[in-house]
C-alpha cells in the first residue's frame, strides 16, 4: 500500500508540513509507504485552458516545463492520495489551486483513473478559513471519484507559528482519527 501526499504550503517547516509529517508517520508505522511532495518548491505553471489534455485524452499536461506530469504519474502509482493546504484568505494556497486545476483537467479528460483510490484531505489555519479549504480539497477528491475518508472531529489544525499545530489538541486528535480511518479501511479490504 502506497500513499502520495501533496503539501500546498509555501513553508517547508510550517504547520501544514509538520501536520502532514505527523500523519504520514502514523501511516508508515502501519506499513503504508509514503511519498511526499512540497509543490511550492516547483513553481507550477498555471493552467491556460488550452484544452490539449482534452484533445489528447492521455492524462498528461502538454506543458512539460514543470513537474506536473511527474506528480500525475506518482498519483497513478499510489493507492492513497493526501491533500494538505493552509487557509490563505479563506481558501487554499494559490499553488495548490494550480495543482488542483491542472491535475483535475488531465485526470478528468483521461477517464476515471482515480476511481476507487483512497483520498483524504486536511487543512491548517491561523484562526479561520480551514473549513473552506477542507471542503475545497474534499470536493476536488470527490469530483475525481476518489473514495474519500473523513473523520470527526474534522481534520482542521489551528496554529500560527511552525510548531503551534501540536498545541491544538482537537486538531491532533483529528489527524490521529484520520490515520485510523485509513488504516481501518485498508485492513478491511
């Protein structure tokens, strides 16, 4: 079993990346291999709606100047996809939006490649916006026909500084429960 995680934060050592590390550690302890990318390092090029992905219908983006096609291949190779983004002005980060748009178009026009894969999402926030981000990420997973796993409490972690996420006991409990849900689902198959 393999998980591919996409971190949408611009901070290499921030609440989102630390929360994602925590979640992946939980999964790895149960034998789930984790692959992780920090998309902000790659400066993904925005989608220009050229419709080449629709015309070609091969699940690849015509733009080869960044790592998007590599990410798409890594998603195809994974059983579990994890999306994490901080809330910036009430929505996910710009880089995560670029990823969701381009990946969405490429995957949508190539058929139902993600159908049946497990999809999970979580958000981080300083004080608000986490619910909007979480809903945005879950909506994308549903549109791509993932089997989406959620939990109670919702996986939204609050913190300002890089290690503040640990002080949000409810948020940490949500990450624990999210990992448990994935493990329960995988073990039941």
